[in-house]
C-alpha cells in the first residue's frame, strides 16, 4: 500500500490540506504543504466536527484534543432588542446550533499542524504562480521565483482559491447565495455568557455573539444583499459598509460598530458555494472549500474537508495510477457533496426577515420550538446541520 516514491504538493494549510497531509504521509507519500501566509492562520470563528468527520478525527487520534479545546458554548439563545431571551436551544445532539465538538478554527488548524509538522514539509510565505503539467510530473513555479517538480498537486486553499483559478480558470462556478457575512473577535463584556446569542434585526440583518475559550468573544454580522463584490473592496471601504448596515439595528449594534474600527482582523465575504463539473485535471486536483464549498449555512464545511481529505489519500494509496484514484474518489465523494450542498427552500431568507413583523414571527416560532419536545434549531430554518454517519458516506479502512 505504500507509495513512498510519489511527491505531492498541497496548497493550503487550513483544514483540508493538513488532513490530507496526515493521511498521505501515513501511506508513505513525500508531502509538502505550501501556505501563502507567513505562519499558520490561527484566527477565525467556531467550527464543529460532526458525524463522518468526527469518526475520521477519532482514527487520527485527535478527537480527544478537539473535545478538550471546545469553546465552552452551552447552546443558542434567541434574544430581542432588549436582550430578553425569546428562545433557548441547549447543546443537545447533532441537530443543534452548538455541538459537543465546537472548536475555534484556529485551534483545529493548530491541532492538525502539530500532528503533521514532523511528517510533512511546511513552507510558509509562498504560493503557486505557474503550473506546468507534464505526462510524468508537475513543475511548479512559486511566488519567489523558485521551481520544483512534483508527481501530484492538490489545491486546498479555500473558497477563493488562486490555485483553482490556475488549474481550471472560470470553469468552476462561484454561486453567491444572497448573503454577506463578517466575522471578528471582540473584547468580552459582562453581558456575554456561555450562551451564543442570536439577534434578528429588521432590514434582513442578523448578529450573533458567541463565547470562546480565550477570554474574548466572537462576533458575526450577516445581511441579505445582491452580489456587490464587497469582498474585493479595500478594508476601509468594507468597514464603512458594515457600519452603515449595522446602523440603527438595535441590540448590541453600537458595540459591534465600535469594535469594527478597532479591529485589524475583520473577515468580510459573500457567502458562496463552489460548483465544479470536475475536480481533477491531469496530475492536479482540488479538495475542501476550493472544490465544493457548501457554505457555513450547512454546518458541514469542516466535515466535507476532513472526509474529502481522508478519502482522496486512501484512494491514492489504493491505486498505482493517479487517474484511477481520482475517478474512484469522485465516485465516492460527489453524491455526498451534492447532498450537503442542497440548501433547503427559504435559506438564508427565512432567517433574515425584512420587516419588524417578520422578526417577531422568527422569535415566536423559535420560542414555540424551544418549548416543545422537538427542540431542534434545524426545524426553524430548514438547516441541514445534521449528523452525518458512516451510513451517509462509506468510510473504507484503507491500507488493509
């Protein structure tokens, strides 16, 4: 099963990339991970590792570390403009907003790095500028002008992947779902607790404030909009737009506006899915958000990244010919991706009502569901946040 003679370059050191590096190194591949940032990007908001992703984390021996690094969040509260709780959904089972394996993105990235840094070579502060595919190799030119030859190249550099653009051009479609979101870290206040708090404001706006395990608070702000490419604007213009959208929203909007000006790490992007008719070309391909981002609305992006990395590494270990491995991987993975990407009707519009009446309806329905035996936040907006088990996608035990 060993394929030690093959050199593989992975672009991106977030979640999909290091997970792929872990399994490829285990199967004997010579792995290099190149990352555009000068160091690990340890910022970011909450992620959760569910179902099949959790099963793979267990196989990797990192499940206990993930659980130990949980944010401490105990559930989700819907609040009104006076911070009165309209509904509460405690952390409970797989359909909740908060999962047992709730972890900050940066903490998960660091766990994966610590378990791969001795098995794979990490190169920070560089990125791919030219891909020259040949019959027997891939010649890569990096941003510093250096070149190196690999057997395979896998892009795992996110929804805005530049490597994907080099490989496939505009063939993959970036499908904007009508929602913009900003995430950033803010100082903790006395009003913050171990509950995540969700506030729906008129004008199709939502604020969410969540606890973390670092003595700070994670904030997000989302609003409905047509596609205006806000993510491509300079940072000062992005901040101006966010403050305009937050204006007169009520609740803790003033706090979030004030912190935007102080914050140097505001991530603002249009929420989009990636739909690609093919994931591979010659000796190169892509996984994770670069290939099939499902959006945070599904609650399944991390699981897709981990599952995709595990399956691709396994298929490459099983097959002598990379073409056969890629085809086998796609046969397993594509139906799973298509199922996860299928957003229920009304998402994200139902969660972002325009009128005050719509806001009251959201809070009322949330209160009814929270007081019932169901207590599933997924019932409110038709969310696909769900447990994905081995019954949903087969996880073969490669290497046996």
